[in-house]
C-alpha cells in the first residue's frame, strides 16, 4: 500500500502495521503533533487528551501546590471515560493513534501531589475499573529540559508561561523511571533533541520507517543532527 501524506510516500503493508499506537512524553516534546501526523499517514483515528477541557490546568501552572489534586483527578476521570466510551464501541479492534498512555497517569501524581494527596489519588485510581487496551506499539519521546522549554516558549501558549525548568526536570526523571520498567508493549524510545518530526519531512520519514520495523522488545532511536551544507 502506497501512503502519501504531506508529500511523504511510504510503501506500507497494512497486515504488519501496529493497529493501536500510543505516543508518550513530557509536555513540549511533541507527542500530540506526532500522533496527529502518524494518524494522517496511516489513515488512523486519533485518541487525544483533552488538555484544553481541564478547567484546573491554568490554575495549576500558576499555583502547582494549590491546584495539583483537582487537576490530576480531572485528567484521570477524563482519560478513564475516554477509554470506557471506546470500549463500548469498537476498541477491541482499535486502529488508532493516542497521545497518552493511561498506565502513566500515576506518574504525574507522584510528581505533583504531596503524600496525603497521593494516598487519596491512589485510592481513587485503585477503585476505578479500567479495561485498558494494550497498545501494539508505544513511542516514548524524550528531550532535555532546555529543549522542552524552548519548544514550549516557541508555541506561546499563555498558561504555559509559568512552567519552570525544575518542573520539566522532575517530569523527565519520572518518565525515565516509568519507561525503564515498562514492558507491556513494544517500546521505541526516541531522542527528539536534534530532530523535528513535525516540520522536517525527512526526519519524519526516517522515524516512520524505523517504527514500522518494530515488532517486539525495546528499541532506541537516537539520530544525530546533520545540518545542511
């Protein structure tokens, strides 16, 4: 099958493509952009976080200590509801690209909540009955805090201006710990520091060609940037 998206032509065999792909990573790393682009290339549906729907998020960025718990619980309930709604449809045969992995939800809780809040959050999380689909492929995008900060500043979202380098460093460490032990699905860890899969077609094509060859295990994609001569 020849797939043409954004002037990128790829010969892909639908029989061997992962049917459910989850893209993960800290804020600013480009997970939603990559999820949308993969979905367009593969002609898949998307399953995206409704970040703009969380009424507590702007307050969290302005005052993390005072607004962490409602922000976290809203996202937990929202993601759980999305999964449950899809389960009522055709989620048992998913052909989708998601920009979140529900398994990682407690990761943010451990970064943002104090001990008492975390215990309360964990009680709520444990009481939820979630029949989570297991992705056929998980893509973990990573980048150093300074790269994340530069990308956040470049996109210019007003409520994100209060994000600190310290918070990004904590997120990076939490993601590193989470994916160090993750083995529920094939995993590709992508160093995005020197590539632009959103705006550079060659970077994107090379990444897709790498991804479609992954069938199992853990893999690292760490390209070196070669500026044009």
